[in-house]
């Protein structure tokens, strides 16, 4: 079902809490009979609910409640209809008897009783006292309060004005809510970028861990080249001969003139200015030859330019992984067998 802008505005204002009692009852009735409209109200409540986490509760001042009660009493008194009994009747105009000039020793003739007929005129020479004409008192009744009618109020058709005012009120409420929501989102995004620890747990951004592996292919040694290093001491003469195969990077150590001490072992080290510390290539066996493939994990430039040294360690090698004494034999690689060059095809 497609809903109009008024329906969406009602749902937003209901979630915001700015509707009066009648409008809230209307929205609750629509929610009870229309599940889709109830879903719209719940969606607005979810969007605007984040504002409660950013704004704390404020206790109003006592004077606010007193002003509300005074306004309610004044409105109720102004809307109460006037009571007819409280309307004072108009004053009765006084009626004065106008008497002609007569001697002061004569008394006026009293009015006839109600049941008597109209008085007869007094003729000259009759027995009436003097020549005074009778005075008639008209009977004046007080207005009856029950028949007082108030003038009807003019009927003004203000339905369009009320409808427009209601729509303006709704859109003003939606605009205020949207502005507050945008401000809250802006503050949240700013905190996520600069101060993520100041936000509660659900609002903190998930850290992104991106691992980038860059593999730089090492310049391989020549496939068929052979490299040799003569490891000798201060007295001269080779103690060990180190041979490295260019294709497999396997190395072989041949013992020539070194004699191991009792309870000690010779250990081979790779020393390069491209490495933070010397790297152990293992203990040299007591036999004539020691072969290992440990150089395959090192770059070709490191292997070619390194210094290879031998130290005297305790039996089984250095326990700390670092040399415990100064090198007694050392040397650097030299190329002994150049790589084979591809042969050109024979010319016919």
C-alpha cells in the first residue's frame, strides 16, 4: 500500500512524541489495523532512537508545571458557556404620574380597583372633588430571564485553515527531527574519525585490518654457477672451504685444517650489513663434510655480499642464537665456475 506524505509525517511525529491526544489515538488505531503502517512507525522510532543516546534527560523547573495548570484553568473557564440565570435583567424604567396643577389642599383621586370598570368622566357640576382628571398607571412587567436569547455567533468555515495549520505543524516537526538527526549523525561521524573511544561500544567503527603482502622476486644466482669461500684465521691457511651451488643455494662446508676443542663445537654464521644481527647457519659436524639448504630463504644479494664466519661455541651451538665469542675463521664468496652460456646454432 502506498502511503501519502501525511501518513509518513504522522508516523514520524508519533515516534518523536509531538502529537496531541486525538492524533496519537488515530495513529494507534491505524497501527492496530495496518501492519505495514505499524512497520513505518517502528522504522521512524529506530531512526530517531539514536537521539536518546546523545541527549540526556532535563528536569523542568517547578514554574513550568504551575504555568501549565494556570493555562488549563484559564482555557476551561474561557470555553465554559454563559449561564442564563447570571444575566441581569434590564432595569425597569420608572413611571411617574403627571398631575395637573391643583390646590395644595386637595388630594388626588385613587386609582380604581382591578375588578371595577373604566372610570366614568367627571362632568361639570358633579359631586367630584374639584376638577382633577383621573390618572391611569400602565402595568409594566419585568423581563422574564427564561426568554432571554443570546445572538447566534457567526459561522466561519475555517476547515481549510485548520488543515493547513496541521500540515505546517507536521512538516515543521519533521524538519526539526531531521535537523536533529543530521546533527547527531554529523557528531557521530566526527567522533568516529577523531575520537572513537568517546563513543559507546555499538557506535564505534570496526577497525579495518588490511594485510598487503609484497613479494619482490630475488635476483637468482646463475643457474649453473658455483661459489666458494675460504674460511681462514689470523695464522693463515684455510680451515674450512664453503661451497654454494647457484641453482639450489645449498651449501657444503668441508673441514680442511680446523681441529675442534674437546667439549666445543664450530658454528657457521652469515654476517651482512643488510641484516640487523648475524644469522646462524648451524653447527659444523665433526666429519669432513657438512651440507645444508639453509641459504634458500635469503636474498641473492645478501648471499653474495655476506661474510661467512666460524665461532667456537659450547657443544651443540650457541644457546642464545647469537655468537658468544669472536669469529676465529671468516671469508667471502668468490665465483669459481661461471654460468654456462647458450651456444649459438652451428652454421651450415
